[in-house]
C-alpha cells in the first residue's frame, strides 16, 4: 500500500516538474527545439497569466536529462502548438498530457534507484 502511495506521489510531482520543464524546449539543440521554445513561450504569454514572463519561460527552456532528449523534444513540439489556460496564476498547456507523461517517465527512470517505478 505504501509503495502505491509513493508511486502516485512521485508521479504527481514528476508531472508537475515535467510541465514546468517542458513548457519550453532546449534552445541548445539544432533540431528545431529553439523554435518550439519561442512558440511555446508565445502561447503561454498569450494566456496573460499573472505569474508568467518571457524571462521565466525562457529560463525553463532546457532539458537537464540528455538521455530523455527525444521525449523532451516530442513534448516540446506538442506544447508549442497547444492552447493554454491559467491555473493558479500560471499558464498550462492543454492536450499534451501523454507527451509530458512520457518525458516524466523517462526522467523518473534517472532517479529510480532500483525501486521499479515503471
């Protein structure tokens, strides 16, 4: 029972982190991610949420997990084309849950530590 609760808590935290990290994509790659970042930030800022600025969005435009670059790029491409709503004062992309979950699952494996969170 504790394991199931722990998995659920970790998954929720991971999704929150993935949403923040994947709100923009890495501008350091040469595969169009910089354009995805610009588009994602433009969409997020168009929602006019009180906590969002261009600087904070651009600061999130990085993937700290190189082994998850493919999942990150897929999520970033979806988010770049997403519609946005304000949730608790911050813009959140709509319709990219599966892509964000795939990225979150990938980076969770980085911290798995043998607990088998998959």
